């Protein structure tokens, strides 16, 4: 897994637009600010974005395929709790460890395929 540092971001009224040279489509994501972006060996991407709020921070993690379609996304948020993304460690292509609220360690584990499907 490699970190992507060359990107442009633009905040619209309600969404964050991110453009990478390696993706044809512009990504429209939740949040106000890009924290980190990673490209996995299978050419999928992991976006970490945040609301950039010192008082009630939310962290959004979005998995995107090689053509720019969102595969999965998750929001981490605690009411009235500040958060800072720090101490991020890439363990392997399926596991990223990081801290967001204080010193508690969070693990992002990416499965090879979805375990659950929507009933709708």
C-alpha cells in the first residue's frame, strides 16, 4: 500500500471533491478536508477525510475501486468529542492502525469481499 500525496481538493456546499491523476473520475466524499489517501496493490483507494472541526470531529473512511466507484464507507463520530487522526501505521494491504480519539488504537481491516449485502 502506498500513500498518495499528489491530489487536489475543493469544498462545495455539502461535499468534498477530490481529484487524483490516477483516477479518471473526481471523487465526491463526505467531510471538509482530506487527511490521508492510500492506493492498495489491487488499485483500490482508501480515503480518510474529516469535518475539520476542533469541537466535534468526524472521520470518514471511504474505499473506492480503480474506476472511482465507492465500494464501502464508514463514519466515525462521537458527539461533542474532538478527534485528531494520528499515529497512522499501514500494517499490510488489508490493515491500517490509527488513533483518532485520544490514545485508543483503531484498526481498519479490509475484507477480501463484502460479508453482508443490503436487503433493499
